[in-house]
C-alpha cells in the first residue's frame, strides 16, 4: 500500500528541455508561478531529453539526481514544469518519497487561491475535481482496498468506486449551478442587445496588463498586480466613448501557455463574455521579448472556445518601457489594427477610445442583433 505524501511549501523545480524554442521562457514562467503560489524554491533540476520516459517522465538517472537534491535541501515537494500522467505522478512519489505536483496542478492551485467570487470558486472547484477524476482512473493503491459496511458504501464496494461516485455527484451539482450562472449572463446580454450596446472583451496573456487597462478605461477598481493570474473573476463596466456612444467592456481571466483543458472547460461560462463579444481588445506586453509566442498562445485558447472569428484590436501595452509614444496603426485598407498605450501611466487611452469607437461602429449601425451576427 502507498499513501501519498503530505503537501509542502518548499520545492524543487524540475524542467526538462525537449527541444522547444521557448524553453528558457517556460522555465522562468514556471518559477514565477511557483512563487505566486506562495511556495519557496530551494533548488532547480534541469536536463535534456528527446522524449518523456513512460514510467518516470524524467528517466531513472535524472530521478536519482532529483532525489539527491531533495535530500540535500530538505524540500518537501517536487514541482514539474510539465503535465504528468497519473502513473508517472505515482511512480515519482514512490521514488522521491515526497509529494509531486505537475504544471496543471500548480495552475489549479493558484486559481484556487485567487478566486474571489462565488462563481469563480465554483469554476475552480469544478476544474480541480475534473483533474482529480483522471487521477482516480489509475488511483493510488490504497484506494483499491475492498471495503464493506453500512453508510456511504454498500457491501463489497471499493474505496475507489466510492470516491469516483461521490466525485461524480459533486461535479454534476457544480455544473448545474454554473449553468444557472450562464443563464443569468445570457439574460444580461439580451438586455444589452435590446439596448443596442456593443460588447468589448479584454483578452490577453496573463500579466499583460489587462486589469490595469480595464481600470484605466472604466475607472473601475478591480485588483491588479504584477503577477500571473492576479485576477480571475470577469468584471463588466460601461465605457462612454463620446456623447452618443458607449460599450460594455469585460475584463476576463488571463491565458497562459499549456492552459489546462479542465480550466478552459470550467471557465467556459465566464469566457462566454469573450465568445459573444463584438470586439476583442487583445492586450500584449510589448516590452516582453516573447510577445509573439504569447500572442499565439492566446489565439490558441480563443480558437478552443470558438472565439477566433471575432474581430481583434491589438493593444500594445507597457509602451513606456520601450520608450515608444502612443500611436494608432492602420492596415492597407485604413482599418485600425493596433494601438500603442501605457495603461499604467494613462498614455494613449484617448487614442484607444477613438479606435474602439471606430471598430464597433458597424455593430452600432446594425445593433438589432449584434451578438447573433458575431456568433455566425
């Protein structure tokens, strides 16, 4: 029998290079995620492989190196900058004699810490349980012991079967409650639709400055910080562009490379604001050297939630860090494709308002069914 080790807050970070072009950026991002989860990094183990090992992901020799580092530093958790299978996770914990966490579990943990609204907490719990259900398929050996008796279990029902059944009941309850939330959002959208108010959704890579921009545009006061996934809860505010025009702007959860599918599925009700928008403000940290890769990652998630066909306006944020002036850029047809701003310093916001007003004008002229038009 093997019981899982307790969780810890002193970690060894493991990251293996499989030949990707953005390996160093991925390592730095994972380290930031670990620190954001309030876990101390005591050491890092890196290496190169052509492909993951089927049983241990890192291979026997590298696992021995990790075990040695764990003993030398006194770490009580090992965090892999990769997605691990349930079998790999179990085998690693046996070999290392400490808790092993993969990248997906790390992101889920951060979301659990940051969720503030009732809806956000429901979404995070659903994502965590969906992730846990994959771990129960090849569950730990102590879950496979036969147990009989009265109460929760019937005679002969295994602990694994009980856990799976109770988990299924909870998942169904969460999905039902989130369906009610989505129903309320649809009602709100229909009300805006009847009023002829266009919808603008702010999207972008986590920590690109979306919430700072949202606050600067709408005079809201939502939480914004220089950290990954500083805010998870979608907030909507009316933005007055000029005397005759206004739009509803929604700030959404940030995206990240290899965002767990369970999170995308759980946050679908929140991301519905993005799917139903007339215009997406795609906020990009123009001071980040990996901005092109981050744009690609955001577009991947947009495609996954079927929002890739919605018109985008690129917002090059943090232009002050590049010492670049605010500017509007148009394509060869004269359509505004990007605006350069500094949300933190409030530079270029008037240009952005002008750009939004111009880009949503077609929807304002034909506002009877703007949302249905976009969804086609």
